[in-house]
C-alpha cells in the first residue's frame, strides 16, 4: 500500500568534520544590560541602576571555551533593586563579567569597532544597564542596552605563513613542528588557521601560524580574505612561501609565474594594511625538485633580490606601490624534508626575529634615556636658570 503525504522528508545533514574542529576565530553573542529598578514617587525614591555587561581578557582561554560556556548562560546583567521606604536609593544590579581570550577585537553588529583587548585583565563595557526609576523617567526603571557583538580573535604568533593555495605552507608547518595540518595536491586544504611551535635545543620556542591560502582580491575580502589576513597583524615575521612553478587558482584564472605570485602577495598585503610591509620578511621558494626548477630560479634570482628595479617589466595591475625587501631568500623542496635545509630555515627564522627584536629594544632604551635626560634638564633649569619677571 502506498501512502501519500504533503510532508517532504529529507536526510539530516551533519556538520562537516572540519567545521566542528580546529580554531574558532570569531564568535557572535547577544548581551543585555540590566533593567533599572522602580522608583518611589511618594518619597522621591530612586531605583537602582541596572548592571553593565563587561568583557574581561584572561590568559589560557580560547573562543571555543567561551562558546561552550556561554551556550548555557543567559547573557544579561542584574536588575537594579526597587526604591522602598527602608531604602530610598535602590541598589545597582550586579554586573556581568564575561571572560574572553587576550587578542580579541570587539565589533558591534554593524562592524563598528568597540575596542581591543590585547593585554591581561583589560575590561571593556559592551552593554550598559538602564537607569533607575526617577522623576525624569516617571519613576519607571529603564531597560538596559541590548546588542549583538562579534568577538574577533587575532592569533598571537611569532611567524605568519603567507602564500597562495598549494604553495606548501602546511607541509612547512608539519615539517618544522608537530602540527598536523592537512596536506594534499589540491588547493585550499587548510580551511582554518593552524599554529605550530618550532622548538630549539636551548628550549627557545617560536610559534608559527599557517593561514589558509589567499587568492587575488583577498584585500577586498574575496575568499574570506579579511578572515585570514587579520591573523598576521600580531606576528613578528612574515614568511612567504611560493611555488617555483607559479600557480593557477582555477580554470577562470590565468597562470601566474613565481615572480608574479610574489608581487601579487606583496600587493594584497599592501592593500590590506600598508604598515605590515615594515615587518621583517623572508621568502621560501618551494618545490625545487620539480622539472626545470633550477633553470627557472637562475632566471629570476636577480629580480627576486631587486624587485623594485624590475617592476616595470610586469603588468601594472599586479604592481605594488611599495615593494618588499626580503631579509632572506631560501630555496628548497619541503616535501623532501631535508634535515640540513630544515635546520637552516629554523636558524634563519630565529636570527631574523632576534635581530629586529634587539633593534626594537635598543630604540626603546634610547627613547627612555632621552626622556630621563629631558626630565633632568628640566629640573636643573628650574633650579639654576634665571627667572624672568
């Protein structure tokens, strides 16, 4: 017997595995300030103000921890107490403190920046409580502010890996650390940012962030460009990885040579945030085991070292205004995992980071000495210099 119904059934679709695992770098939550307490008109009593909602940055937290905890909470601050004969001024409602990881940037639902939380115990109010009932409000307590906010996490890593899809970033991360990034011979194998740690014999550790491959137009958010590029803003070293054979994103895109990919990456970073071009940079030319790789590199070696001098040879559409000057250029084939080459790369990464950090400390010390000298001179001038009347 056949039964006809008006209901259309379909198989339940489970979330994909990669969507359930890995790093969460953005979280949307709804917060509400507490309602103000009622006033007492007969005695001119004022109700207590509603509590505020605060974000408080803490160490050893992730957005995954925050999400898990907040799923079971009602994100509303306490209500102010009503005015009474025994207490004409009501007590303010209890504030709600939400613990979040360090490195959070907070936006409202219109992507207007509310604040950043880059240090421990930073406190940011995200929803204010309503005022208590008083003469101005007709002795009725007002509702608290209610809004949706977005918590945007920027990874804190020493090194940020930058490259187009399938250049070898995940292979590099797996080779120099114990990270387990997915590796395959097709683009976009990395869906979410991954972090690995380079460990040295003297127990020094350097963190490396593998970002999903960029595409042309990442600076205008093509292919979720902003979602990935934001993670390089807090890195100390930008490490570019390019394929010696160049790349082709899809059938619709034209093939780009190795040098063209370098210029395109340069331009994407420049458009997103020109200040990032001041960071120390290093480039790894990968897949040197492929056919004709040595011949190609010999042709481009001089140009790669002096990009600004040969910029006019390339199409204007891919020319950046400011050209990167790499602190070091390394050629290798990461898939072969040559121990000597990997050791050399690790050493150079450390050397470049240390060089720039020492220079930064030196500048800070110089500024500090200048401030001390200026203060000392000011005191001496006040003590010994003639006073003009």
